[in-house]
């Protein structure tokens, strides 16, 4: 058995699960209200961490499903740390909402959060009636039929049509986190080591989209990620996926790089988080370069 084979086996034993996409926000009340009252999510938990920051966890529950726990309670903490579905995490530093100099950087088309809906035209009209501002409206080119709304911090919120065969009736469901990547030959294998699979691949002349997901064993993804069946599979999911966007040619440019949301003056997107059974063991299995 090779070292690589042993490492792969050790990683599989850690039971990695995609858990959160985290965003820094200026005003927690405004941001939580937006995602709960406008985008239909549920506040499932909240934490205060050692750095004095407050974390707010939101998820799309199936329409009609009641959440039984009080956010911030022990039961809610346990639920948050055991749920198999990914969440949106909002990170707030108390007092930033009163600090005129404080602002988060929403990125420059290098990342967004996506929400699927049954009828983008009707849903976007409803968003506009609630005062939501759009970067691109649903009837505008390019990519007519999908829209980019803006949340209170200016993060892009992509609004896309879901499959008519989706087995749930929510107006919106948090469907994806989109990040741009430089080289899919490096990025995709890394996330595959974390238990994700490329379940859909959408190539265009200028870029390719890779949708990664940990498919349930009882609902496996189609074997061909470029097939119509793969598109249908992705558009029927209630839980969010990771969507990596690769602009062709960036992988051959040595000095090309994307901002990651941690640089001074550009802090906005925080991280993707994964749950594991044992953090020290998982870190060891990943190796010293991660």
C-alpha cells in the first residue's frame, strides 16, 4: 500500500461533510433579517466565539418543516454540529454596525451565494417589491433568465430556476456557493479528498462550471457530469452545493490569482467549513501542506 493510498483511506475514515459557507457582515440584524424574511432561510443557531465575534447559522428547511430548537441553546448547538446539510454562516463583530469606517468587501464577481426558485421572474418581482436592489435583473442580458440581487453588505445573491421536478415547494432554497478558481486540475482533487464529487460539469467557450456535492448513498448522482440527467439532479437538490467557476486560460498564467477574502482591506468571504469526526486526526490525514 502506497503512502497516497494510506492517506486516501485515512481521509475517508474522517467522514468529511461540507458544513458552512461563511461571510463577514457589518450589521447582523439586517443580514439575518434579509436571509430569513426575504430569502426564506431559518436561523438555526448562534454562537459567541473567543474572539468576541458572533456567528449566526442559517439553513433552508423544507417548506412546512418546523425547527424545534432555540438558536443559541445546547440542543441547537448539537443540531448544528451534526446536520448533514450545509448552512450559511454570518460572522459579526459587535459594534461594527455603528462604525462608519467598517465595511466588508463583497468580492468582485469572484464569489456569490445562489438561491434556486420555481419562477425567477415572479420571485424577482417579489424581491424588488421588498426593496431588494439588483446588480442584474432577470430580463437583462447576458444570461437572461437569471438575476443577481444584492444583500445588505453587497454580496451577490444569484437567483436561478430550479427543476419543476424538485421534491419540495419552497419559494427559495440556498442552492450553492460559487467561487472562482485558477486551476481545476488542482482544486477539484483537493475537494474530492474531502469527500465531494463533481456531479455536474457545464463547459462554455469562456469558462467551465464544476458543481461539487456529497451525494447521499440512496440518491447517487448520474455517472456523467455533463449529461442532462446531471443538470436535472443538481437542480432538484434542496441542500447547497459548491460551484467552482474556472475561466479558461488562468491556469497557464503564473502570476494570476484570485483574492480569497482574507487580505487587508478585502475581508468579506471567510471560509468553507467541513465537519469531521475527529479534527486532529483529519488534520493529520490531510497532511502538512493543508
